[in-house]
């Protein structure tokens, strides 16, 4: 299960992290803070998926959390 979970998070990170960083960059001047917040979104994703929650629309979920 851990490998599947890790693979899922890595795949979603690869697909959407630029969108999330860009979203934060529209609101913050500090690029490092943008990346920190992006990583926080993915930590929350990992926790959510580890709890057994299935996400029908992961991109929407990620942007809502951001």
C-alpha cells in the first residue's frame, strides 16, 4: 500500500505542482514560501490518501486545499 500511495502522490505532484506554485505566486512575493506551501498541500494529500479517502477529482482537491 505504501508503494502505491507514494506512486500516486509522486504522479500527482508531477502533474500539478507547477499549477499550485503558480497559484501561490499570484498571491505571494516570496518564492520559497510558495514552494513550502505547495509541499504542505502534498503532505495533506498524503495524509488524506493514507486515511483511505478516494479522490474523484484530485486536481480540484489540490487546488481547493491550496
